[in-house]
C-alpha cells in the first residue's frame, strides 16, 4: 500500500471521532432538516399515487375504465422507473462534489415539476399531448427523487454516533410515511371542502399547486445545513472519489455489494412497501368498492402509527443488529399478505364475500375468443370497439365493474357465457355491428348481467355500516409492521454496507432500482394480473414471489453491518 493511500485511510479513520464531537442541537437540526426536506419531496411524489383514478379520467380518455386506470398506474410507475438514472447522476455529484448540493437540486426539481402538474391542461384541451406532458413531468419527478434518499440518509448517518445510527436514520425513514400522511391529509381536506363533482373537475389540482409553498420551506431549511463532516475530512485529504461510477461498477468487490443490496434487500423492500401502502388502496377501491374518503381515513390512521414504528425498529436494530429486524419484516410480509388480503374482503365488504362464496362468477369461453384488452387503441377508425368478441364483451364488463371471476374453457367456436351461481347469461358478439349498435347491445347485455349480479347479492359498493373497522386496522397494522421492520433499519444497513468514498452512488442505485422499478411497478403488475385472470388475489403472487426469493439471498449472503466503522 502506498504512503498516499495509507495517509488517506488514516484521515478517513480519524473521521470516526467526528460524530461524537457534534453538538446535540446541531445533530437535531441535521436530522430534522433532512427529514423535513425528504418528507416534502415524498409528498410531491405521493400526491399522484393518491389521485391516480381522478387523473386517469382527465388524461386517459377514450379507453375502457379498467385500462385507463392501468395507464394511470403505469404513469405513476414510469416516474419510479427513472429513479435509478437520478441515482446515478446525483449519486456521482454527491460523491464528487458533496452531499448537500446534490439534494438541494433534487428538491427544487421535484417541487417545480409537481407544481406544473397542477397547471397541466387535460385531454379535453390538448388531446394526446396531455398524457405525454404528464409522463414527462413524472419522469422529472422520478429523476429528482433518485438523488434525494441517498443524500438524506447518508448525511444523517455520517453525523451520528455508531450506537445511534439506526435510530437517527429511522427518523429519516419516517419521512416517506410523513410525506404520504401529509399528502393524504391535503387530499382528504380538499375533498371535504369541495363537492366530489368539483373535486374531480378541477379541485384535484390544488394539492399539486401547494407544492410551490412547500418547496420554498424545504429549500430554506436545507440552506441552513453544512456539508457532512465525513465528506469534508475525506475531501480535504484528497480521498474522495474522482470517478464514482467507474469505482462502483468497475471494481468486482463494489459491484458485488451493489448486487447483494439489490437482490438481498431492496427488491423485497420495494414490493412490500408498495403493496402495503399503494396496492392495498387499489384493492379497496377497485375490488372491494370502498368510498375514496373512507380509504383516506384508514390510510391517515395507519400512516400516523407507522411513523413511530420506523424509529422503533431503527432503534431496535442498534440493540440487536440490522439483520434479525429486517428478516422479521420480510418473513411477516411473506406469511401475512395472502391471508390478510382474504380476511380484508370479509372485513370491508361482507356482502361481496358472501355473494362470491354462494354465487361465484365464472366466464365460460373459448380461449381463442378472448383478447388481452389493455391497449391505448380501443376503437376502430369508424368508432366501433376493437374488443368485440363475446368473450371480450363478457370479461370487459366484469373487469370494468370490479367483479372477480374464474375461467372455464368452452368448446371451440362457442359463444361465451357468464355463470353467476346457477344463472347463465349468454354474451354477445358485436364485431359485425356498427358503433351505435355495439353501444346499444352492450348496454342491454350489461343491464342483464347487472340484474343477475344484484339478485345474487353482489353489492354496488361496500356498505359503511357493515365494515369491521377494527379488523381492517388490525390487518393493515400487520402489513405496516412488516414494512416498517424492513424499512426502519434499512438506511443504516445500506450506509454501513458501502465505503465512504462511493457511498452516495453505490447506495442510491440498488435502492432506487428496488423501490422504483420492482416496488413502483407492483401496484400496476398486481392490478393488471387481477384484471387479466379475474382472480382478485392473483396480483399478490408478484410481491410474494419477490419476497421469498429475497429472503433466501438475505439469509445466506447479507452480512450483519451494525458494528462497522462507516468512515473507512
């Protein structure tokens, strides 16, 4: 080892005393400023997720409701998909230039693009350019968010004592939930102040416009901060990375750590978090037909309780280690998701649960007669529906009305049927009809199917008087406990896994691939799977499969990191 390298390591080793010298008041400012800024940024990002169904009606016009909702979810996920690129770009800046400057830029980009969504003309004003513009703004948001998380948790961890690292970064972990909570609160009160008609027409824009004020506050807070002491000393010693991307991906030992973080930890965290927080919202709304305001109330309660759990599990990991706490979260999700979702049906909509048990819906059709219906093109040039076979007509009606069904193969060339209990309704083939005749015949078929569903006891929506709120909260708290046990210590574990000189880049990339791509697409994949299969629980196989795979990698290969010196 050369003298220069020895000097650099000596200087890096000297940093290990720096956090002990930080005044408690300054440390509190560091934690608060990092957490609040991150909270505002997550607020900006989550507003879209909460308003997906409303935005789908404004920006994806002319396609079936289920398809429009899937496109809305995809637009949400597209923003998440660009997080890894933001992680690469801002991670490099953070490792070469410093932690503070990187996340000042990210929060500015996020706030301005969110504000712009509130001003965006919808499809009725500018046509196809409306969804294109919305997607572009979501890409900017995702790109900015890719540089946020790594900067915030590294900044706090590098200021913290070793025995407080889990607890302090656990506070930053609450920022996502606090941003989610604040977004819920704003949407809830906006919906309460305005009528549902006004909210869906124009008042949905107000939560997005509010982000401009939050941006000003967040920038002011972060301007009060200094650079991380670890980074300052490392840079003064000339030990900071000049080419972090080359170091992270060019050196086998660093590349191995990135892959271990991704497949041993982050992909599970992504699917568990988004299933518990966002896919549950989709499940309530689309499958169990719960009122949007009631969903917001449940999420407000659960997210307020979750904030405490992030800090608790971060603190617990300081005592017993990161690995056992995070493993508990993964295993709990694996064993709780499927039975929990099934219990949720009876707790939220007992009428639907009873009807599904006594009069199950079955689509009897020739598989050759059935199409995959989710396309931006749902109309022929002459106005006729593209999906017009008897199977397509039957399945599209059930899908668009959130009715779960199973499939039964019929004889080749036969016309599709819907069986509801003992009642059989023959579907219709409208492929040879003009647009007006298609619409009229589909309406007649829909009325007949609706009448049969009503007779069988299928409700239009969940009856608020029959909801078991206590059971709903118990199930949700089980899911949230799993998510927080995994996520609470995660920041400390990732910081401890990577060396200081490449930490921002190396940490951010697997985090944002895992949460942004594997997790961000979870609601879309799950809902699309349900609509394609008719089974309301089939969407859970995606997060369950990912979690099971991750547990194996985590148990056998992921190290315990609690006692590592993060300044080396």
